[in-house]
């Protein structure tokens, strides 16, 4: 028996309308997500289930983690699908999962996944892998967001190639969030002025990219460099913020803070958000 074309058209229109209503409700909910205070952000992190070195890292990078979480909360819809590359302590990931009921997936070295299993087992999934490997491909499609926090500087690979792999896995409205050190930070400039190195020692710099050497900064970037990489991969930078590690500095470092307040481009860290061009 032939189907009624008019009836079929009606049902297709109804399904499309239902999807639009659902999407509209998701975005209305994201508008109601307010920024967390620093104390609320800290209270959202379960430090007890993390290893000691991750606890100390959280304290040393607290403000950067806090600002990253608030940017993600303000830009993502509830129940988003998020792929985190080299999640490490996964502090922002935990907060976003709790606040937005997001499905978080993590890619990291197998050793890291095992060590931080108490943290990662609450996420939607984990994938062992090395994203700097030329054969690596995103394990997921239709991703709403990629979190690439404090990791890009550890890779011995062109970020453009990884961005190209990621863009094919993003949903049409997908976003990429990145944090990394600012290579043009004031403290690096001063080190060079006093004839001090601003890169890792050769035996670290040229070592293998693996779990044993995951702490090594292979290549740091300036904001224009990263923007160029994004553009060459078919992405565009839509938001960025120059950051400090902590909301306040010890007295001996106040001259740095005063200068970086006047000239933000010399601050030590960057937070960037990119979408399809």
C-alpha cells in the first residue's frame, strides 16, 4: 500500500519541529547556568580521589582551571558530548560534567588512565592513545566540544594537523577550548635578557613523547601562532583570555603583576575558544 505523501511530509515537519524545540530548551537551560565563584569551583572538585601530584598541580594552576571552567559553562549546552585530550587531573571536566550533565570522554596515555582511574571511571568513556601519533584519529564523531587543556605544549607535533583531525569530528556547532602557556610571557623575556634558557634541556626536549616524559614542554606558542594554526585547519578564534596562574601574587612578584595588568599580552597563560570558520 502506498504511503500518503501529505501525511509523510507532515510527520517529517513534526519531527524537525520537535528537534528544534528540544534544541531550544537545551540552549534556554545553558543561559540559566551562572558562573561559579572560586569557592564553588573548588568545592566542586573531589581532590580525595586524585593522586597527590594532581592535588599540588590543581593548587598551582587553580585560577587557570577556574577561568576555563566558567568559559565552558557559559558556552556549552546541557548534556553536551565532550572529548578531552590529555585530561590529566580532569578538573574542568569534572565540574562541567556535574554542572551540565555532560558526557565526557578522555584520551590519554594508558598509564595515566590507569593511575587516575578513580577520577576517569565516572566519565562516559576513556580511550588510550597518543594524539601526537600521525595515525591517531578522534574516536568520536558529532562532538560538541573538545577540551585541550595544558597539553598542546607537551607535543612534538604540528597542532594544525591535530586541529584538522578534530574539525572533522565536531558537530556543526562544535567548539574547541584550549589552555596553554604564553611563550611571549614577560618572565620569558626577562630570562632571555639575563641569558637564561626558556626551553627544556636537550635531553628532555628531544626525548620520546611518552608517559615517562609527559611533563616536558616541547614547544610553547604565542597567541598569533595558535590563531594561525587554527585558521589553517579551517577554524577561527572567537574568544581568548590572557591569564595568570593565581588570582593574587606574593609581594615579591607584584612588579610582574602590575606590568601584566597594564599589558595583558605578556601574561603567562592563554585560554582560547575556536569554532568552524
